[in-house]
């Protein structure tokens, strides 16, 4: 007989005490079979698919998208066949879903506005493994354009058709109408690491290719002070699964890059050279914090084809900055000291795993003199030394600012100094790292800039 149980995520060979859900693939009321991907989570270093261990039906999500979890957190209630292990009155049975071995690619859209009964009627009672997945936004656009969902190749997890898949199909010759044949299976896009030589030393980059044309758009991510390209992992997968090429780089003095320049002009030149060598088409440039200010300078470089500039919690928009954070990160001699500073990055005070902190602290210690020099070029006695407001007024490309209203590093009001033509997106419950705390809306803003 059918019974309900809760599922949790088991140990996966890496800590998940700071993991978060980035996409639910199976929605409440939807049937699934063993092996179907239920959800995707992001850890410190990777994005992991979690498949079903049983045939069943999703009853309830217990953790929402962007929600945090650990190994003991119940993430969902499901209904399966068979006798329950727990007697009446006891706690619900819990089982551990086994994570898939491959790194997951993340859906670009999260279905909203559709009731369980609507989905059951639409799907005709079919299970998750034998029907064509599509987001409601994709189905709506396909209906408007007269396209058949079953004839469109989906690039989302499990072949899910997304809005961007429909948009691409509409632009192709011989548009994919309902009478067309079935498409080929989904393309699994993978990430690779590369080293790029520049006049200021080598930068390490991660590249997510897409099935789009070679001269199509590329979304380039630039991290902030003390970060590296892994801070963009979840959003990079989201954007890539929308059919876009993605490049994320380690700045000089950061991550695995060998460049040791602390000259702001040198960093701008190194980033610009990397873009030239990695991108043959238009670029959507996304920079966080210090990387946002660098990106504003890069966008001024001629012949780079920067189509849109997106700055996330940027420096360079005002005077004040939390100097204690820069000093605390630079001089932290223990994990406890570094965790205290890292907790300032988010509104909730969440921090990465100890393994991640160990690696970060070792990297800063190795380059401490250069990091301190770089920090002084950003801030001196709590006063920002970079100003990009005039740069933004000069730019002709669209500019978007994403800012958390609970930022403890730079006052959120700084973005109000932006020129009138700049679009400002204020996220009420995010701190200095919207790409961690509010990944879904941040990704949507980025995708809107590309797919507009």
C-alpha cells in the first residue's frame, strides 16, 4: 500500500553543511521513477544531481530553492508503494536519496504559477520518465509562437524544454512545429578548465560550452576580492543550461591564476585579454564587488563587444566600505577568525565548509603581501579608492546593478549614485553575496539581459 516518507541527502564525499538547493526538477503532485532527477544542490565546489531511489510521487518540498541544508535536513516528502517501516504514531520514515556521480547542469527557469491539478491534466497521468518536460513559461511562449513542445530539443535537466529553448527554435530556419519529428536527446554541457596567457601573467578560467553558434553570446563572470571563479558555480550552470556559453575566471592574485599583478590597470588589461581570447561573439559581463568595478573599467575597452554590463554589489559607487572585513580576511590566522569575517558576506551569516575555509586561508597566506597591497588600492582607512560612476555614465551598453539591501560590506545606498540610465535591482533579503543568497532572481536578471 502507498505510504509517505521524508528524504534526505546522504554524505557525498564532500561537506554539505553549507549546501543549498538551486533547482527542484520534480514538483509536488508529479510522479517520478527510480533514477529520475529530483533536484540539484550546490556545495562549496560543485553542483550535484539527486536522483530518486524509488518510484513514487512528490508530495511536498520541505526546502525551497536557495534554501540551505545539511546531511540531516529532510528535503521532501514523497509517496511510494509498499509497507512503511514506521508504525502509526512514530516519526515519518526517512530515506537518503543517492546523489548522481556527474556534476549537474541547472535549469534556467523554475516553474511557477501552475497548480498540481493543472499539471496532472496537462501531463495526462504520465510519469516523469516518459513525458516531455517543459516549464510553464516555455509552453506559454511555444503556444504564442505556434510551436510544438515535443519537437523542441530541451537543454534543461532530463531534457526539460525551457523558454530559451523555445526562443532558439523560433529563430531557426524551418521552425519546430508540432508536426515535425522528435528531436535528438539533450546535450549534456560540461565544464572545463583552461589557462590563458596575458601580458600580466596567466589566468585560470572555467568554460561551459553550449550548442549555440560559435560567434554567439558568452556570459563572463568576474569574482570579488578574496573569491575565485567557484563562487559563480551555481549561476554558471543555470546560465549554461539556458543554452548560453559561460566563462568564469580567477583574477590575478586569486584562485589558481599565476598572475601576481596588483596594478588595477594591469588587472583590467589581463581580464580584457582573457575575454578577447575566450570570446568570439558579444559578451555579457557580470562582476561582483571588486570584480564589478574591474568589469566597469573593462567595459570601456574598445572592440571587446560588451553587450551588457551587470554589476553585483559593486564597489566604486560611494565612499564607505567595511575596512574591518578587508583587514580581517587579510590577517586571519585561524579558521575561527576567517569564519567571523565570512559571516559578514550574507544576511543570514551562513559560511562555507571548514574544508573550503582551510583552502581559502592557505591561498591568502601564500599571497598575503600582494593581497594587502591590492586591498589598499580598493580601500584606505575605510574610504574607497575606486570610482566607477563616471565610467558608467560614459558606457553606451546597457548597465544593470544588483544590490542586496542587507549588505554589510558596502552600503546598499551607494547604487543610488548610478547614472539615470542604469537599471537598479534591489534584493530585500540579500547581503553582499546575492549570487549565494538570492541565486534565482540574480540568474533571472542575467538571463533577461541575454535573452531579451
